[in-house]
C-alpha cells in the first residue's frame, strides 16, 4: 500500500462523499450506527424543538417510543400537543441545554427534589421549568407543585424502562436562577413571570461545562437503567435571539460548534454513545440547496424528510418504506410544525 488513503471508502473523499451526492435521494452511507435500535427496543426522547421531528417519525415508523405521561382520554390530538402531550416521552416540554437535562434527571431521581418554581401571569401560575405545557396556567403555586410531583414520577418511570435515550442538543445559552442555580427553558417574562436581573442571570455554557453536564447525566441515567444507550443529535435550528451581546449569527455558530464538538467527543470516547449528523445534513452550505424555509430558521419539510430518510436507511442499510407521518396540529408559538418557546422571542425584535 503506497498511501493510507488508497483503499478508503467513497464517503471519505469530498468529491464522492459530498459533491457527487444526491442529497434528496441519497446518500445512504453518511451514518454508520454504532448499535442497533430494533423495533421492540424502548426509546426515550428529549431535547430542543427539532427533537420533536425525530420522536414523531419514530412513532410513525413503528418504533416503541415511551410515553409515561399520555394525554387524558378523549382529548383531541391538537389540544394534547398544545398542552405538552405527545411531544416527548414525558411532559417536560423542550429541554434546550445539557444543564437543563441534568437538573431534570437529578430532580426526578433524587430522594428530596427541590421545591418547584412557580411563575405568575394575570393571576395564573406556571411551572417555571416547563412553562409552555399549561398554556392557560394553573390556579395556584400549590397546584403547580402537585402537577410537578406527578411529572417527575413520569420522568423517572420513563428513564427506568428505556433501552435507548435519544437527545437533541439545542442551545448553550440559558437563564439561571441566581439563588438556586436552576436553569429555565426560557427567560422569565417571555411566557410568564417577571424578569429581575438580581434574581435571574444569563449563562452561555462552555464546551467543558456542556461535556461535564452530560457526563453527570449519563452517570445518573446508567445508575437507574443499566445498559442504557445514548443517541445524540444537534439541532440545526438557529437561535431566534441571543442574550450574549454578540450578533445572533456569531452566537448561533458558537452555540452549535460547542454542542457539535461535545457530541463528537462523547461519541468517540464511549461505546454506548452514538451521534447522528442531522445538524450537518440541514445546515451545511455545500449541498447546493437549502433545507430551511423562508425564515432561514425553521427546517422545511424536505429537510426533515431527508434527515429521517438517512436516519432510517442508516439503521436498515436500505431505503425505508414510506410511512405517513403523524398528524401535526396548528398551535401558538410554533416554528414550522413544532412547539417551540424560543420562537416567542421574535416578538421582541424591533
């Protein structure tokens, strides 16, 4: 052999791996899964807004997706989604950061979880850790506490039966309660509550912090479910707004670069962690086309289909049969066809 590159596969070279590919009809070799996900394996899903696409397509294709917090009987699907049901394996809403994921699991598996934080709006009360799941609010902080205890039991039950945990990393930016260190999915004053700079601080997590948070979560998860495997993705959806002081484009690139680097390191270091390149499929500028819609944020249906086709072909080695996707209901605060609190920040643009 004259060179170590001599017998590499087509995917190793830019011309054959990228330039000459039909990205709507191929490629089929972009992802080589580390481990098999069989139809009978129980999958737990969580993450930022884009993760809802993955959960919905997994269900539509017959995967055993866990749902320990289903909607009440006779509730219409569109109403259920409005109230945070049917999106993930429990009703935690969007989990944008690794720190938020860690804290949810610490709370769900801890002997004495911290008291809930209740935000008020027009006399109604909201769980600050998942403010979008009760769009009309609750009657009192005490009712928020009752709902949260039930929710945490559902999260714990989902974790303890999962075979694979699918998580989409979304953001590095977050808002933190100064006294407790708890991370909110959105800033107070966006959905409910009032922003007080003395009580709530902006955080922009570093690579080291995101990595440490996921490793701490992984330890908790394996303690509760021995043999659990982890499949990571990075959301290709740009930031709606940034609190960093940087231009939103620079802030987006920083956030996604950190998350992609963390996901790559985890996949390299651990046999039970795999990475699926949905971020690369949607966001790369080299494909000669865009998978975003006119907002340049929301992923167009063609992009979602391309991602999921490559995902299922990577698992099976051949094209998956066409399966009708689960119906998606119109709702408030949506980006494309997903529930997303972050898109509400667009209302503050001038």
